[in-house]
C-alpha cells in the first residue's frame, strides 16, 4: 500500500500537454523587451533605449551594425551574430509599428519651455559644416521614416554617450558617416548642453516619426535612404 501511494504521488500525468507558443513575430520579439522596455528605462538601465515606433530602417541598421561590428556591445553582437538580414528586417518592421510610450520627462522639464535651445539644435554651425539637428531629425525632432531616429524621449546620459561613441569610433555607420563627422567637431560642453536640453523637452501627443523631410538632407549620410541632397 505504501509503495502504491508513492507511485501515485510521483507519477506524471500522461494527459498534460505542453503549452502552445504561437509562432509570431510578436512572440519572438518579447525577449527583446526584457531589456528594451516598451516605455524605455531610467537610472541604471537608461542605456537600453525603447524600440517601439522607431523607424524600421533605423532599427534594422542598428541591428546590422551590432552584428557586423560597427557598434560595440558584446551582448547585442552575440544576439545578432546568427540572425539573417531578413529576420532582422522582420523584427525592425514589427517594433516600428508599436505605439510609443514615454516615461515622464525629468523635473527640469518644467523649465524647458522657457529655456532657449542651444544654437546648434535649431541653427547648426555653417562655419564648421554642422547642420541643425532639425535639418535631419525633423522639425519636431521625432525622427523621419525610414531611417532617421528621433532625439526626444531619450535620457541626457544616453545622448551624450552616443556622441562620445561616434567621436572615438566605437559607434560607426555606413560611409559617409555623417554623425561621426559632426561628433568629432563638437566640444564636450556643446554635447552636454544639447543632450540636457533635448532630454527635458516635453513630447507631443503624436510622437510618431515624420513620413519625410520637408527638404533633402543637408549632407550625405550612408545609412540613410533619403530624397535628393540639398546643394
């Protein structure tokens, strides 16, 4: 009797079926959200930016850059190394269709409306051949489809880190690498001022990237498929 009870206690029911996991892009993409939360992150995790609603071409470029060594992050490189261009394009297209959910901007945002933008954001510096941020990233700086990212909704430290990575060459894009050319000309103070101002900008209700630039790009950028370049 005692032996029979033990057998019954440890027996595995044969009728229990394994859970069915749907074979969808959304299901496969769930793993990405363990780091890239839909609304972004703050504090120690703020270097994992959100992926939702970013232009598909931009997302695809970044995954290819991690896989092919243009951007340096070991975890991302290992995740991307065995994935095909087509599979990465599928993931990029999926995330680009998700609605963006932003964390509230920092307490300094209360003063953002009255604080003038650094001149480089809205005017650039023609003497150094630096275009305004708005010339490439759109008037609202929310990005432009298919391949230009937005600048708003990102922490200041993340923005500063990306400029630093371009400056020292640990982040690269397809040639001609316009952002690397720009970053190498900026001073630390200029980067800090722009990053802090951008990070405290309130976001509009519709934060989707623009469908197109009002005019062509002011300079050649190898990772961007764009209309005719301005003369």
